[in-house]
C-alpha cells in the first residue's frame, strides 16, 4: 500500500490553463488496478470565468484536456515527490 498526498494538477484545455485541482490524500493498495474516487477541489485560473467552464462542459471532450501533475508518494520508508507534465486527462478520467 502506498499513500499519495500533496497532490495537485494544473488542468489545460487545448493548451489554455483552466485551473488548479487539489486532491485530498488517498491510499492505493499494491497490485491493484481498481478505480478510485478521490475528493478534490478546483480553483479556476484568473482569466477563466465560470460561464466559460459551463460552455466547455456542454461540449465536453476529455481528449481536449491535459494536466501537469505533482504529488508526494509514500510507502514504508520510501518518500518521493513525483511530477509529470502534459499528461492526457483521459489517463485518469473514465
């Protein structure tokens, strides 16, 4: 089992920053591929309005979203900050 904490993602729509998502800490059991529901909060970027997000939601296509992701991974005596950039959101959203 390992624990993910301090996890956040910058979310982009076709390269334009939409906002930042902060995830609540969660655990993943080893040797599992099951889906997890994770509580999170999204803060919109200053230049994005709620109306723009609602318009995007009406024609939502997960393939238009990418993320820069970071988080702290802890397992037993192992602790490491992980960072990934330009990750397709489709890898995480079903």
